[in-house]
């Protein structure tokens, strides 16, 4: 399958790599199909690219790379919607807001993207009972560690 993308231009990908967001993504309810694309020369960040809308691509990363203590429970409805049968099939990503300098960039820890690797079903979950922020500085812990 070939699509146009925001950051990569025209690319070809395998149809079995498409993530299905049955309920869309908050703010983009009509967008239900995405692929994860690598960023050249960067293993930390990826692009969650819409298959339908070329200009819709989110920079994402594994939140555990920056926030080791990140922890939350999925509600039973989400577990059932995504069809989880084992924890090893769970992949968690967070959408980043990139700033002029990487050190100012933030992660939306309040609304992680949950992916079932076994069936490619995905959902952005909004965590209500949490102290996590929508604009968590991704390098805050590293800066704190350097000051101690």
C-alpha cells in the first residue's frame, strides 16, 4: 500500500502494519487507521501517521524511556475493546509536542496510546484519576538527575 505522509513523503508499507483505532483519536474521531513510521537516524521517536490524511502525523515515543515510574490501570472496557489476552501484547506510546529545542518538548502522559500488538487494535486512553499532565517535560528527570 502506498500513501503520502507528513514527514516521509510518499511511502510504501504493508497493510498488516495498519493500526485500527475503532473509535478514532480524540479530536480526530474520523481518523481510524494509522501506521507507525521510524524517524531517520532516531530510535527514540516515531511518527504515528494517518493512512487517510497525509498532513496528520504525530511524533510519538515510548513513555518509559523518559518516565520510568509511569503507571496506570486500563479499565475493563478498554481491555475488552482491544482484545487483550496477555500483557506481552501491550505497547504504550505517548504523543509528543515538539518545541524549538528538544529539551523543551513535552509528552502527553494523561492520554497514552494503547496498542494490542497481536491484532493491531489501538486506542488513545484518557486517564482521569491521575496526576499525569498533557504537557509533561520529557527531559525533566534527566535535568533533575544532573542537578543532584
